[in-house]
C-alpha cells in the first residue's frame, strides 16, 4: 500500500483507516506473505511498526527452488503465473521528467502495488507446494533461511564500530606508497604516464617495452588484466609494479577512503547489507559497503581490519571454521587417509606433503608443505596441472606428477571428483550436504572453455555450498543461544567461514566456552568440524 504517497493523507487514508492498517500489520493471528522480509523489517522498524504474522517470504522461497534465476516479483509472475506485470516505467515515465512513487498518479501506483500483492499471494502458494514436495528444500527454508533473515536484520541494525581516524591514517600511508610506485614506474619508462589508464599501459608494455602479448581483449587490443600482468611480472619489473599499484589503489578507494564515509551519523557505525538471495552457492554477500573482500594475509588488509573495533568495555570474538571445505571433501569422498588425518587432528598440508613426497611427516620441509597446500586447495577448485604449474612456478609435467601422486594416495577423492562431474553433466546440477541444489547451465554451453569452467565449478560448488549452509545454520544456533541466555553479546559480521561477535568483557569467558560447540555441532560429519576462536579489541587482533 502506498502509505507515503503525497495524496494519501488528504484523500484516501484518514487516521482511523491508518490505525486499522496498523492493527492488521501487528496482528499475529492474521497470516501474511512478503517479498524480502528483511528489507520490509527495516522499513517497518523506521515507522515504529511491530509487524507480526508473516508466514512466507517469496524471495527466499524462490531462492531455494531456483537460485540461479531472477527473484524479482515480475520474474516470478512470468515464471509461475505466465503473467506480465505492470512496469514502473509505464506510470513513472523515464528521463528527466520521471516521477517518483510518491508523486505519480495515485490510481496507477495503487494498481501497481495491488498487482504486486496479488502476485506474491499466488506465487507463494505455488512455491510452498514445491517446497513441501522436497523435504530438503522445506528444511532449508524453515530451519535456515527463514530464521536467518531475522538474524541478519539484527546484525544490520547493530552494525560494526569503525575507527575512522585510523582509516584516515592508513589512507595517507597508502597514498604515499602509491606515489612511490608511480615514481618507480615513471623512472623505468623514463617519462610520466597514467597508471590507471589501460590504453597508456598497453602502449608502454607492448610498444615501448616490447613485452610479449599473451592475451587480447574482445576488441582485439593487447590485454593488461591481472592474469596477464602476473605472468609478465615473473620476468619484468614494470608489470609487478603495476600489479602492486592496482592492489593498493583498490584498497584505498574501496576501504580506507570509502569506509569512513559509510559511517552512520546516528550510530557512529557502519551498517552493511547482507545479501541472502544472491550467490547461487548459498553464500551470503555484503554490500553498501562490501566487507567480505578485505584481504586477510596482506599487511595492508590487516591494517584495514585493525580499524574494526570493539567499544569500550567490549571485545571482538572471532570464530572461524578451520579448513571446512577440505573437511567436507573428506566427508563427501569418504577417503580413509584424509579422514584419518582430520580425526587425528594432524596438519593436513604436512600430511599431504608426506604422502606425495614419500617421507615421514616430521621430515616435511616448508617448501614441500607449501606445495601440498596449493594442491589441497587447488584441487577443491578443480585446478588443472596447468593452473597448478602456474601457481607454483614449476613445469606442467612436474605439476601433473604431483597431482597423480595425490590421487594415488587419496584415490577416493579422485573417484568423488569424477562422480561429481558425471552427475553434474547428467543432471545439470549438484547438491550440498543439506540438499541445496546448485544448477550449472554452462555444462551444456557450446564453448568448451565454458563447459570446462562449469565442470570445475561442479567440484567446488557442493563444498562451498555446504560450507555456506553450515555457517548459516551456525548463525541461527548462536543467535538462539544468545537470546536464551539473555546475553548482551551480539553477532555483528559474517565473512565466509568466520563469525564476529561483539561481547562485553564480562561475557568473554562464557562466549569463548560455548561458541565452538555451537558451531561444531551443526552437522555430524565423518570428520570433526573444528572452530578456532580468537579475541581482541579489533578484528585483526581477534582473527590473528
């Protein structure tokens, strides 16, 4: 209903009618359906409306049934009702004369919103039938996604405290480093140029410096993308400088410059928005601002995390699933050697190195462990011998030899990967541990490159998707436990396999004691789940 329309107060909605509407919204005995309840919750919260009785969210229903398709109301209407809905452009217009929903003709706005409500009611019935036909779908919806939207709303409302002064210092430091890199680049080519200009970089690298053209853009120009620069940087200084410049420039513009501007004047905190129905794998996304892509291992990335702080008398507690995708690989494959390593709490990379280099674990060198780590994580993402050779800077034949040894020592992993590829080709999808279906339409693409990419994704998707399901389940369990125990601690962030809690110092021991169990008990696998907990006054200190 267009409550904020300019013509509402004077013509269509007097105080008595508005009170009746509020009574309906706040009546828990009257069932209601919405689309994106988390966003609706924010809107009602701003209006001080305590909405009750919501039994369905068509956004989440659609996301579980067909995550790879659009979940817009117009798309749902076309897909399930074969109906084309009214477009906003038809009554708002476009261009400089475009109206807003608050000043467009009231009749047109009412027809639009009324149709939207009608579509939601009908598609909800259809989607609920589909969900009830699949126990896995229904369980995902009722036990994870629906309760999770309330958890995420609370996290968004709470926000995270930021040290803007520290970020400004980091921004200045990065600016100085960028100037230094610019000077170095200018010195190498002996004239000034714009390090942000792909066209100028093309001319310098390929015409002036005479470097080999490894790849071209769709328009036929020599490429200067990250992959190409990384390859060229193996033998040349300038591409390495350009890579470093781009990395620092992105950190500066995306985080150290932007995050202070994103601080809410009313709360002094940053309030990101978690996308619950975006990634086809089931993972959460973060936007406005995106807090999920801050580098972990670089010094500059750690500097940014240091600016995420706890208030006075509080601490940040980080709980991170340790090697969850490798543990899921052990579970799915059932490989006894891999299972044995995790059950005995061994260093999995050291154990793998011992297996492929034919030595005892105590004899494994740092270099061998590094190779084994690259193989362990590379194979999860379907990495080929070519990709492994490139990452480890070794011959392709040597990389293939390592992969062959790996599969010789972990034969059931090889069988699982081949079985997953075969099933994906036959079915067009793979499934997570909890039954979330991940559709891979590129498996039938005419391009062999696209098909191969989809086959690699087919191996990783059940692992990444299962990890996403488990941490979502953990978030619901943790929030329920916090509520049941009347804790003042609050979930504030979720980044991939990590949860961040803002806790009063008086609750630190309680949270540290129970958090690992709450997260480790969300699923019973063939190997134990392991959660590593850290505490600090800032995110970096807690994560270290």
